[in-house]
C-alpha cells in the first residue's frame, strides 16, 4: 500500500494499541493510529473510522476499511467507506468484499471492486 502512495491508519478498540505496535516494532508503518482512548463510542459506531480518515486527511468515501468482525464492518459501512472483510463471507455479509486472510489481499482486486460499487 505504501508503494501505491496510500496513507495507512489503524483504528483499534484496544486501549493499548500504541504499546502493542511499539512492542511489535511496527509503529512507523502507520500514518495515524486511533485507539479506544481517543474516541467516545466504540464499534459499530463509525466514530473511530471517521476520526482516522479525518486525521489522515482523506474523505471517508475514498477509504478502505479492513475488519474481521461484524461490528467493525458495520462501523466501516456507517462511515461511508469500502469494507474489506477478513474471514468468512457468511459471517461478514455486510462487507463489500471478503477474503479468507490477509495473505489473499490484492490491492488491484480491491480497487476494481471499489470502482464498481
């Protein structure tokens, strides 16, 4: 995604997202991180995704949200974003596109699906 010039944000309901990213040594991979301590309402409310988009300077309709939970997908859709579900299609029915795992992620396929939405 970096090679494509895209900004990358993380919207986590964990209050220790920063600590986890730091321990994993991947903090610099994200342009902005929103954790539960920065928002008043949790998923499925869209606040966390809208906050990330605003701080990244990107319109929600130009965002791709990636989620593995039903509440997260609902929040992404409520924010007006394209929702990529990671998991089972029969569970993540509200997602615009579902893949079985991040190893299946293809930015070109997501872009094509987003354009046809």
